[in-house]
């Protein structure tokens, strides 16, 4: 069974409004197959253009990690990591150095 570990690494915001404009994130997917643990990682920065006048706006000081995670397309990212793991487990993809 694949497990996903999400981490919000950093937030960039507008100081005047408390509007978050960038989220630096990482997701680590781990699966075990035949006693071997496989791990795949994705990390990126997602940009946002929040409307500070929206009733849904949450200022930086009031944010929780779960608020920020809800902004990300976690299902899509996890699906991509699942494919990577399946390819690694199935022998379709390998990594390392020849020396």
C-alpha cells in the first residue's frame, strides 16, 4: 500500500495583505514490494493569485497546513507518483549510477 507524506516547505506572501502567493511543497510516496522499499519524490512551487476581498480569503497569520494542502491538486500529484512507483517496481524504470 502506497503511503504519501506531504510537506509544505515554505510560503511566500504579500506583507501588506497577508496573501500567500507561492507555496513550496514536497510529496514523498513510499511502497514496499517483495521486501524492497521504493520511494518517489515530487517537489515544486505552486503560484497563487488570491482575491483578498473574497469571503474565502484566509490571511497568512490564520492559515493552517491543512488549509494550504487543500489548495494543491494532491490527487493528481499522488496519481503521478503512483505511476512512477509502479514503473520502478515493474522494472520499467531504474535509477542510479553505473560506477
